[in-house]
């Protein structure tokens, strides 16, 4: 069983921030900026209220006081790991709330669905070896170059120990994913696994940075798309559903998307969407996810997810094939990932040839190897 999120070192460091002087905060600027965190005297109180709000929202549903709830809170939480706060997140609101529900109510099986455009590394880490919490994330990945970077949000990252198979990552290979892509993933992966797991409570980590209009997320999910995903999830767990706000960088996009989700929570039908056809990248991603997850879930059939279009004509040179093989070997055997380059031309010429270990930012010494094939 995973450790109690209430005992995570990151929580205690965040609480200590309230006792820092202005000078201590100034002296710590570089440390916090490296972690994409910004603090002030009110940070600890705001983070405690945010986490407490999600706890209360979950408990009210778990105890039957409410059927559904929406915790509109900030700061968000899904990047906060057991040993470190990061990515605008101080306490992992959803992870803490899920464990509190398990400790204080009869509910034990919990589904956390994370549709924030970034992988919820902290939430997966919190329950990575825990089969009582199913974590499913749809996010931009781009070979591990999109924040929070690294292989943890990739397809093979499925949990460990007793929790193997209870982490499901649907990693989009590029920006621009929209309603058709997300709903296709829901139909083929999310809902079959969720129904097989049969949760007693569903919590949505509802970042709205994959929404239309968010310049950082650069995806195209509409308010209606979010409403339809919420509607599908509301059919699980006897209707016990909690939505917890996570990321988002466009207030209008957040507001319109959250309003559409709230309408579903209040019993409204989602708006009708136009005819939808998932993109080639989405169908291929879902197919590969299905192949990975079929090892753990009987309801996932990879053949049912095979892209309908025929394979493109093979037109790769032998050196390109060898480079791709080397890249795959270094990633799977040595946890090495591709380094993002500055220009499209550099990406075209060298993207498969420059790699680094995932701990590049953690070591004081950098060793560089240059070699010819």
C-alpha cells in the first residue's frame, strides 16, 4: 500500500513556507522558480484551503450528503509528488482527499481521471503501487518532452508492485487534440477499464488547459467535449462524482468549460456535438495504449482499437531505422529521453540522435559523449 499522502515531505515543506521571512523568500527564488512555484506569505493558507476544499467536496459525496460536487480551488495539486512540490502545486489535493475518504468512510475503490493537458505525475506517484486507486490520465506527452517531462507519463508506466496495471496513461504525441480524440479514447480505453474496475467514487482532476483558447495547452477540447466526458463518468460509482479544478491558463476557457461540466453535475444533458472522427494520431495512440493495457484488463481488446486506415508505405532508409532502434533501446534500457531542440530544422536533422538521462537536472556533474555511428 502506498504511504499516507498526509505524511508526504512535500506537505511539510509547503506548510513551513508560512514562517519564511521576505528575505528568506527572496533568497529562495531560484529554488522555487526551478520547480515552477511562486510563493508569498499567504501561500500556505491558500494551499491548505485548496486542499481542504477538495477533501470536504469528496467527503460530502462519499458520506451521501451530496450526489456530486465541484471543488473550484486554487492552487492546483496534481504535480505535487510525495517528496517534492512543483508545477504550481503545493499539496496534491486529489491524492490527499482520496486517502482521507478511504480512511474515514467505507469507500475504498476510487477512480481518479485526470484530463489536465499535463500528466499528473504527483497523483500517479502517490498511488503507483496501490490497487485500490485507479489513475487514468490523458495528456500531451510528445516523447516525454512536454512538462513534466520524462518517461513516467508514457504508455509503459502502468504502476508497480501490487499497483501494476492501475495506472493508465494515454499520452498524446502532439498538440491540437480535440473532442473526437478525447471521446474516442474514452470509448476505447477509459470507460471499459473504469467499468471493469467498478469504482465506488470517481474524482476528476479537471485541468482545463486542453480547452480551446488555452495558448499553453494548444489543444482543442470544447466545453461540450468536457460535458460529454463528465456525463460518461457520472454513470459510474452510482453517480458519486467529484470534480476538482486543476490547471488552466485562459480564464474564459476555464469558465466556459467549467460551466458546461457543472451543467452535467446538475443533471443537464450535454450539448449535441457535430459528427466526430478521431485523428490518425489519436487512433494510433489508443491502439498502442490498448496493447499495453490488455496485459492487465480483460475488457481491453487491441484488435478492436486497430486503426482502420492501412499502414503507410514503408519509405525509411536503413540509417533512419537504426537510429530509431537505438533511440528505443536507450529509452527502454537506460531511461534516456530525447532532448528538445531549438528549431524545426534541428529537430528534423538531430531529434533521434541527442538524448539524456532523466536525472539531468538533479546532478551537479554533466558528462557528454559525442561519437560517430
